[in-house]
C-alpha cells in the first residue's frame, strides 16, 4: 500500500516565496497524515502560467533556488513532488521535481508541450525526452505533467511497459464549462492503457483571466473515479492505494521517505462537484476575487444601472470580496427610467453595498453644447448615445484614481462579440468579470444566485424587463441586435467552434441572421483588443484563446437559405 496526498493549492505567478511557504505548510500536514508522497500542481513554484517571466534568466535562477528552499523546508517530512522551471543544455523545461531528505532527487521534464488555446509553452520550453520511473518505498511510480496525459504515447507507454503502479500527473489545467468531464475521460483512458492508478493533481485559483478549478482526482486502473478533491477551493486529499510491490528489477530510482506512523485517514470522500450555473458562478467568484486580491486592490467600483449585467457583477463582487469592498455608482442620464433608478437602489440595499448617485445630465448638456458647432445640421445618433457611456466611464475612472478602487466593467460576451459596447465608456475598467458569459447565461446565473439567499439579491423586475442601454428614448437591445435566444447560439458556433457562415446555414440557421451576426463579430475585433481582461468560462474566450487580425479581408460567405 502507498499513501498519497494531493496538495491542491492556490499559487500566484512570480510569488516564489509565498508559493514555497504554501507547499511547505501542506507538506507538513501530509506528513502528519502519514503520507508517503505529497504531490503539488504543475509549475507550483512559479505559479502558472509564468509566460515570459521564464525568459528572464534571473527569474529561472530564483525559481531553482526556491525549489532548493522547498527541499530544505520539507527535509524531515514525506517526499514532495512539485512543478518548477528546470534548465538543461537543451534549454528550459516545464519540470517536476521529486524532493526527499532535503534534496532534489529526481527531475522529470514534461514531454508534451501544449501550444493551443491559452497555452504557449513551445514559446518558452523545450520538451523532455525521457520518462521518470521511481520506486517509492516498495511501490513503483511514474511521474508525468499535465499534457503528457492527454494522448497515448510517451511517457505513458514506457510506464505501461515498466508496470508502474501509480502515475502522479501534476496539472495547471484551466477551467471552462464541462472541462472536468474531459479530464476524467483522459484519466480513465490512461488508467486503462497502463493498468496504473492515475493521481491527477490540479491547481486552484485565479490568475489573470484564467481560473483553475481544482477537482483533483484519483482514478483506478479500471478507470473508475474513486476519490476527488473539492472544486474552487484549496484541498489536501490523502488516500491509500492498494498496489503490488515493485518488481526487484524495476528500473526506477529508489526513494525512501522519513519513517513515520500511519494514523487512520479521515474519510477522503468529498461533496459532489457543483454543476450547471453553480459551477460557472463559483468560477466567476474565484476568478474575480483572486484578481482583485492578488493585484493588491482593496475595493472595486461598479456602475450600477439597474440592468441585469451590472446587477450580476455587483452580486459577484459582493460574494467574492464582501459587501464592504464594493462601491456602486448610479449615473442617471435624461434617458434613465425611474424604475432603473429604483432597481439599482434595491440591488445595493439587498447586497449591503454602498451606492452613490452622480446624475450626468449637466455634464451631458455641457458636452453637447461644446460639440454643437461641429454637430450642427446632423441628426442625433450613436455619437450622442455613446457620449453618455463615456461620461460614466470617465467618472468611474476618476473614483478609481482618487480612492484606488478597481473599476469593474459589466459587459457580457454577447455584447463583446457584436461590438455592442462603447470604447472608453462601458468598456472602461480594469477587469470584466462576465466578459466570457453570454447574455442568456447571465440570466441563468442570476436566477440561480437568487435561490441561494433570502431576499434574493436581484429583483424580479430586473430579470423580466427588456434589456436596454437607456441611451435614447424607448431604446431596447433588440433594436440593434437579434433576440439573445437567437444570437447566442450563432455566437457559440461561430466564435467558440469556428463554424463558417456556410456551415451555419447548412445547419439550418437563417442565412440573414448568420450574415448579420458574422458581420457584427468581424467588425468588432478592434474593440475587443482594447477590452479589459475577464474570467474565462467557455472553451474559447476572447483574448488569448481567439487571436484574429484586426485588419482582415477574409470573410466567409453565407449562401442564401
């Protein structure tokens, strides 16, 4: 039998000392639990992803020194497996280090380097070329890192041939909806191929636009999910694996941990993983909270309009940071309805957050007067509408400068996709929590959150009234966009699944709708480049996931339906 601890921790990129201290604390707990090995996530020393920090030689040296510091700090405890950046004659490696007795006793270099979506590992790392079998006490183990497990082949084919009993796979696998089901299938495939236990350890926490959701798991050689850690929280999961002793001819390095008692284990079973809107909501709360805290902000400021998007963002912020850290500002214009003002006030009251009101009527009139000589003889249009949004953005940024608050933009993915947003207006901000959340999902999340407290934070009227920017009389979103129930499926297919306009029409979507939506998306690329970062919750978010040229003469053709 081998006792393995899965150290699911929240690291910060570049915070080497803090990351080492977290691992040392978890390692001490694992030792007290009688673990033979504690495993930490991919690049846990540096945090993930370190991006171009890796190109700084001093950063690499400091990370290697931090690894040695972790080895020293855990000298008298159980062996530790942790991710770090290694250096060899071939170049820099995404590596896993096995620490025991105060030393780094084995180094494994990740063989498969992902270079798609949010991943750019081929930019900074070179792949490893060898497996790393280890005999831990009497048990045969094989070390692997994240992407190594996503396809058959090295190093798992070598581990199968060596009859390894346990394969720790350390990860920094970012969240998107349904990702955990994909990971489970990967672990099941590798377990059945190798006949080994797969110990999948994932990171947890927010890092810029990425959220790592945890969900570490242990999968049996038969492909069964036997134990799992929590999602969206740090966790130390300690499990006993009944495995045969290693063959005396097993080729791996022999590692002996410090002798220790094996106290009885607490029940390793955890509550079921969250699903549906709860899963997404918790990802948004974690991503927002960590972005604010890890970047040193103490409060956020939000323009609270009385609409669904700003109400959801205010609720997320209050849940992530506490009501005292959330400041809302209502900025009514001549076109703001009384019910919107009432709804903004009611949201702030229910959440217990501060709400200030700054009417923008006088500023709007003054700006129009300044522009009157140039606008004379023209009809009012989006210029006058967007002027209101820019006044509001200016006021929010002034509060940010004065009080050190982080401005939260409140735009959703449907708006970002179609350009239904104003540069230097509602696009202004340091972080956009629902940037990757389609409008229809915004409503799902709001309704789910309303079931979690009494009174619900978002009044029913906000959920039932027609969406509107209120930048002109009787304006509705449907004046400029297709109904969201029609729009969002087209956006999902075109943006996230890269379906061509022709394919969408063949799939049965109205050709005129396809032409209209595709044109809106393609024209808005320049706006998205200037948008703040936001939490990634879909398989393809705007930003690192989807990189298209702004100057782009290619257009798909949507044939007549």
